[in-house]
C-alpha cells in the first residue's frame, strides 16, 4: 500500500474513532464535552483556571468566624428559614465593602452559599442569590459563581471571584478533569 493511501486511511479511521467517542452535547443552554458517555464542563474548567490567574483579591477579606460581624451574619442566616436554618454553622465568610458571601452547613439542608448586603448596620440576605444543591455535571465553582453573579449583578466581581468554592460540597459525583 502506498504511503499517502495509508496516511489517508489512518486519518479517516482516527477521525471515525474520535467521532465515535467524543461529542459536544447541549444541556441547560450550554455545551458539555462528552467522552464515552461521561460529561465534562470543559468551558467551566477553563474559566476557573483563567480566573485563578487573573483574580485580584486585595479588596476581599476572609472574616474570622468568631468576630461580631461573623456572628451577626450567622444569626441573620439562622433566622431566615426557621426551623431548618436554626442549626446553621458558618464554614466561611468573605467580605468586600458592604457585601458578604457566607458558606453555611445545616443538619437537614444542603450546604449553601449565601450573598448578603449590609444596610443601616444590619445584614440582609439577597433572597435570589443563594446557592444550595448539586451542580452536576457542571464544574461546581464556575457554575455557582455564574449563578450568583446573575442573581446579584451588583455583587463585586472580586468578592465572587475570591471566595473558595469546594467542589466536593456542590458537585455530587461529578467526574473532574485533573488540574
């Protein structure tokens, strides 16, 4: 067999094999990479890596959970959806100006990220900007950041970009691309 015929045949077979195992699928108005039936959020993975290189967290600070501010935020969350919210436990709190994002866990509810804003000295939950639940099959951090940003457009970009979002709490068995 001549070289150009063999190369062409090899190229066609390679293309057919790739086409048979790799596909782009639409889901929830976005696109996922599907490899042998497993879905990956390639765009979310890339966006999170890009964000890490370009984030500026100088204006954001992590609040110690034992401060008066953290206690006030936790109390606001505990009083928001009684009785289930009464056992809320603060995992982390990040602040920028009069905005805050708190991550809390509960005994009977899913872990949640809660956007709050301080007005007249009191913290108020931004009701539409609360994330709780699974993000599968999407990359958890990118999906949650995008959701909170849509729900609270005034939320400072640095704050949403700088809060650590633990994929294990929100991804629910999502296969991950290794970093």
